[in-house]
C-alpha cells in the first residue's frame, strides 16, 4: 500500500478536526485502526478516517463533514493556544461576546453543512444573511468597527477554505471540477454572511 495513503497522528487530528489526544484515544479503543512505524509513531489510513467520519453522520457526504470538523478543530486550537489574544479585533470583545461568537460559529458551520448537503440552493443563503446580521449586532454592541468585524469573519473563513484545500489534497481522487464547485459554494455562503455584516453596519 502506498505511503501516501497514510497520515500521522497530527495529520489525522487535523483532518477530523479534533485534538490529537482524541484520535489517540479512539485508536486505543479500536475505533480507528492504526499501525506503528519502526520508530513507534502512529499512522492512520485515509480510508479508515473517511469511514470513521461516514459512521458519524451517514446522511452527510464525508468530505463536507470532515471540512466542517476540521474548521472547528482549527478554531479551537487557535483559541486554546492563545494565538487570538494578540488580534485587536478579538481583544476588543468582551468574554461574553467571545462565547457567543463561538456558539454562532458552530451554528454557522452547521448552516453551511446543510447548505452544501442540499446542493447549495439560493434559498439556503437566507440563513447566511440572517447570521451575518446576528454577528453584526453582537460586534457593534462591543464597539467593534466594521473593519474589525470583517477581519474576524475573514479569519474564521480562512479555516473553512483551508479545510477544503487540505481535504482535496489528501482525499480519494475526485475531479478538479468537483472540488472547484465545492469551493465556490463555500465562498458563496461565506460571502453572503460577510455582505450581510457590511450592510447592517451601513444601515446603523
């Protein structure tokens, strides 16, 4: 079997959007098969990771589910590592607002998942627009200016885009046009949220 079909513990964690310790625990319990290198390091087969994600949500295309989990995992790691503390837009928010934004972020990713699973219909963008307004209301209450509100969403949106790109490189072969279409749909949804934020700020 080709070595390109296997990933490290950290690589598996990034794909699944969880902490490496969680993947290690799953492997110890036999929930995800793994093997050891001569040096004792764990390796996970991509097909097994795909199967695990598919079992978590039988109704959801595995790529979409992994992308969402990956983006959530990246966000949690950034917050946990304290890297966001130095961002002016993040520092300007009250802790109460930060907690609300985390909840909103999970809700937005779930809305994105549903939007992609439904085939990206135009009607699905209504939820994105509403979420943009909710973001704007919360951020304006903390006194954040429009540029900082935009920076925050773009920062978060980068995780989603990076997840799509990462999975497209490591997943089973698919046509470039399919991955390009998925990326366009993600951009359409995120742009709807962004434009909604901008429009709300301008109306105030």
